[in-house]
C-alpha cells in the first residue's frame, strides 16, 4: 500500500484500502461490511429486538464513525470496541428519552369521539393551569421546556445550567405531582 493509503485490518486479517480522498465514505462502507452484522445483533439485543430501532442505532453509530473518521484508531479490536460503545450509548439515550416522554397511543375512530364545546377546553386549561401553579418554579420550568416547548432534557439542562439528571428528576416529580393534583380536581 502506498504512503497516502490507510489500511483497515479486519478480524480475518484482510486489508481494506482507504484512500484519503474517499476516506470517510470508504471507512463507513468498510465498517459496515466488517462489523454491520455483529453490530446489528448487538443493537437488537439492546433494543429488546425492536428491528427498526436497532437499524437506526446501527445507522447512527456508522454516521458517528464517519464524522469521527480522522480520530478513530484503525485497529479492528479498537474499532469494534468504539462502535459497540457508541451503539450502547445511543440505545441508553433512547431508553432515557422514551422514559421521559409520554407514551404514544393509538388513534381512536372519529365516530367514537365526542366533540366538546369551547367551555370544556377552557375549563380543562384552567384546571391544568392551577395544577401547574402547585409545582415548584423549577419543576414548572422543566415541564414547560420539555413538554410545551418540545425540547430535549439535554437542551433544557444546557439552557438552565444544571445537569440533565436534575432535569429528569424535576420532570419525574412534577409529573407525579400533576397526576395527583389533576385526580383531586376530577
């Protein structure tokens, strides 16, 4: 191999040439060919066999490898460890964000939906507003930022200058307090 060519050794000691001009694209292809199957199996286990999510994890992992191509250690065992660590962290972040967001529900047929007038909406808004006022200012801010402004926990943490875990805790306790308050109000 020439002076300007990088080599990626596979587990079977095969070499894959990666030219500097196409280094990023070729690296992503070589990584997928070499580690795609085992990375997909790993992601499937981590995601509870959710194939679509596992495919997203593999794709995001390879995108991160592509973005960090210049920084990666090209030894196969190091690449494998890096890829699996990145995939595991992506899944962990996914589990965390799913636990914070409300679960999606199926759509109900339009024939079964009762149409309420504006007074029902106004009354519901007033009840929710009163329940929100019962929260601490920090909890109320965390709920408003995540649920009403649709920001991630990390975005809110950065905005407020507190750790993400603090935001998650505030949201958890705020949601519990809101449920209690709304049950009391009927």
